[in-house]
C-alpha cells in the first residue's frame, strides 16, 4: 500500500492512502456508523480519535452528537457528553442549532437535562433565527422539554427571536395553545420576568 504525507490548508499532516486520507476514512466511518445506528462502534471510533468529536460529518454541518440526538439515542448522547469538550457541546450546524436545540425540538427532556448538567450556558445559545432551545421546545409543543428548560432559564433566555416573537408567540405559531392542560401563557405568567413593562 502506498502511503504519502500531505500538508493540508491548516498546516496539519494527514496520512494519505490511495487518494483518501486516514482522516477522511475515519469521518466516513463515523458517518456510516451514525446512519446505521451503530453507536457502540461510533463510541469506540470517538475514543480512538478525539479530533472527530467536533467534526461536521453531514452536508448540514451536523456532528455525530447532533445525529445521535436526532436518532433519540440517550445512551450515546450521555456517554459523549461526558467524553467531549465544552466546545463540542456548543457546536452548531448550518442552521445554528446545537445538539441541545435538537433535543428541545424533539422533546427529549432527559437529553436536555444531560446537556445542561454539563454546561448550563448552552440554553442561551441562539440559532440563526435568534431562537434558543426554549423557543424550539415551545414551537414544537414539547412540554416536558419546555418545562425542563424553563426551570433552568434566566431572564435573558426569555427574550424575542429575530422575528420579534416571544416564546408564547412561538408556541402559538406552532399551534400549541394548550399543552397537557397547561397553556404557555400560564407557565410564563408564573415568571414575571418574561414580560417587559
């Protein structure tokens, strides 16, 4: 097998084998494992190659952690949250969504708690629409995730998005006027800082 050393644009050395670098092969393996739901193999690859933790492996800029959230794989997410750096937890895809944004939008309260136990500041990260994870939980009517996030939110997390919508308007835009007997208005009314005077 022919092996060459190549200097890439970041002045890092990668090993090249028959036209593909070892890094490209590892990225492809991680993507394949994620797409096939082979999370135990993905974890081993993550452990052997820490540089993969923050790698964007989809055309939408998702990391393996983003994909694990979408796959609703609590086990892998919890394992990876303990393994990766804080910067990886803050990694944003093309829409500016972190893995916590995705957890909120699918309504996975246990994943939301897991992320926030590691880094509470994740709640204040806004995507390209100016929405934090709390907005997405409200927009998609994910009451358990909304309650989890709302209990940890600060006043600055309750501001408006880029369209000028409040969290209440976000819930209404998603058609979630009342969720499991509690309206978003009732929840926000209990938090006086949610409304400007």
